[in-house]
C-alpha cells in the first residue's frame, strides 16, 4: 500500500509541517482530525494509552486523508522501534535522546540494509509493493523524529546532529525546563533563549528542527525556520468551552 508520507514531502520541499496532538486514542477522532487538512497527527504512546493493538487502525485513519501518522514511543529499544513501523506507523517520535550513540542506534533500528538493521518483515505498508522494492520504499518513507529534552542532549547536540537519516531534531520545552531546574509554570526567558539557540544550531547544521508551539509563539518559530510545529489542540477546546461558560455564567 504505497501511501506517501505528507510530512516527509513537506520537509523535502522546505515547507513547514503542522502536526497536532491531543486526546487522540480513537480511530474515529483521528479520522476527523485528519480530515481538517493537517500534515500529521501525533499519537501518544509514551504518556497516553496507545499500544501495539491500536497502531494499525489509528494509522489507517490517518491514511484516509493522506496525513502522516506519528507515534511517540517510550524508549530507544530495537524491537519497539521496528514493531511500530511494522504495524503501520508512518513516523516515530523517540524521546530522551542525549548522545550520538543513541541516535545511531535509533537509525539502525528503524532502517533496513544498507542504512540499518531493522528486523526483516513486510509490514502492511508493503502490501502491493514488489518485495524487491519494499526495503527502499520503507527506508525512504519512514519518518524519524528524535527529541532533545535534557541538558545532556543539548551539550551533545553538535555530535547528535552529525547522524544522518534522522528527519527532525525536536526540542521539547517541558522536560528541558525540568532538566534545567526551571519551574514549568510561567514563561521563562532562559528557557526561551535556550530553545531558540538550539533551533538555530540545528538549522545551521543543515538539519530540520521541530518544537512545541502555540498561536502566540508560532510566528517566532517560523521566523527561526522551524520545520515541524507541534500544536496541542486541548488548548483550543479549553479556551472555547471557557468562552461559552463566560456567556452563561
């Protein structure tokens, strides 16, 4: 089933990609969100309820509208990485990458020969693709996003950026704030400067950068050249309901 990866296409065309997250654990919800013409849906397998049994139908719901299905997983474990891909994930978000060795291991786990050592199996992404073409298709089509979210990762960012076949280097503000000893309650200049400087470093290295954004910060992030913007949709639900309650209370 040769379905293109919308985010990969955006990144290859040097156009920013919009990815949305939220309480998306149902194919029906994911189908509706995908119909809104976003580029990707962030599906939460690290902090949320999603597990292996959910991956096929959640990714199919994205496929209906040509939207990239991106699953955040819990670790760098070899079998975990390729099993999500085997089940139909178009992209993976791998958390807590702190050094070059971890980044190399992730690529090795996610890509087939000659790039990596992904376990041999034709996933549902390989249906109706000739077997001799499937490995190249999978290597080119799978999206790999690694999250830099602690001080150690920032200190090693130059080395991490030398690793090829990683599509997006994502700077995550909340865990980073915790690692920096910053209370994650109010806007913080030190954190904002650190995130901006890290994004600039990623772009200077010729790589693609991602981060968590919102309507207030989106213009700033676009000006920095952020390639993948993650927006949490729960903020819109909360503000929308609050505005309605204000009218009747």
